C-alpha cells in the first residue's frame, strides 16, 4: 500500500486498530498490512523476535489500545504503529 502522506497511513492504521475489540485477533488481510508496517519500525528485529504467528489488539500503557505481535514461542510484544510511519 502507498499513501500520499504519512498522516494518511497513520489514519488508516488507527481506523484498523479501532475496528477490533480488545483481545481480537487481526484478520489475515490486515495482518499483511501490519507485517509491512512493522518492518519499518525502528526496532523491527526486536519486535518480530522469533517470528509472527498473528497480531492482536490489546491494551498497553495507561489503558490505551495497541497492536501486539504474537510469536511462535508464546511471547508477545506491543508496538506503536505510528513509530512504523514516523521512524527516525
């Protein structure tokens, strides 16, 4: 996917995040978009770790909702979708 502006990409991912209830597993189609976004995260290798089985939506710090990576070894890691777009 390509967006004209970074803000458009952030809005798209925000909308995706709020389509799901807390605890939901992200659909396969949305997971493809999240995989591509996560590869742009400044800490992508650490966030991906041993791999990705699926993504989910859960709460993070201060009760905010967030995307989470769920790994084959059972570990999980939250990540900021805005950091994927506004990386340094």
